[in-house]
C-alpha cells in the first residue's frame, strides 16, 4: 500500500478527533486545577408579587430590615398593609454542603457580610445565559437563564438555590437578590 496517497484520509479522520479531544480538555481541565469555593453567601428571595413591603439591605456589613412604601400611583384600596407584605426571605447557601437553608432575621444579622460581587477566594455568583448564541438559538437549546453558577476564571459550577428562586421567574418580579459573602 502506498501511504503517501493516504495523508488526506489521515488528516480527514485526525482533525475531528483532535477537535473533540480539545473540546473535552477545555471543559474538564479547568475542573482539575480549580480550588473549591470557600465562602458561603446570603441571598434574599422575593416571594410575593408586590413591589412594596418588607425587604432587607446590607449596611456596614450587616443585614437591616427596610420597608419599601407602596408606589404613589396605587389607590389606597389596592394597597394592603404594606408593612405586613413579606417580600424577601433570607437564605444562606453553604458551599461545603451545596445546600441552601432559610435564616431568621436574627441569624442573618449575626453574620458579617462582604458585598463585593467577587468573594475573597475569587468566585462570583452568576446567572445563566438568556441567549444561547446563533447555533443554539436556531435550534432552541441551551437557555439556562434560571440557573445559577459559582464561577472562578474558566471554571464554573452550577448550584441549586431554593425552589422559590425558580418560581419567581414565572409568577412575579425579582428572583434572587445577592446580599453578600459571609466573612469567616
């Protein structure tokens, strides 16, 4: 057999194999070198369709309860007792357990928070993509806008927050409200 005439065949088979191996490497190699996230974080979930009522903000690293007044354009008959409307519930996401748990306001106020979008270990909380790009957009795939990720450089890990997070996109405004990284 003449191997000199088979080079185009070797290239035609070899290039796709190299391309697939490169893609697999690009996906899995960052996971081998990424350090796990170290910092838990607090977030609030809007569990009401109202734009007013109780909410939480961070001032000087501590959680503070605030009341958002109802919009001026609402009729008094349309406004419930605005201080009784619960808008946000506070949750702690524990990175070691990969779980969320609801906190009382007292438990949340005992924690010191860093509001920087990037944790001291370099991780950030990011949302999924609303558009999958040209190719996936044509075929209707890869729309993960309800997903949340902890991302550090090229490495990202999907995390699962409370169920109220996914319902909020369908039934009302809001979603999650990142409050801060828990400083240890």
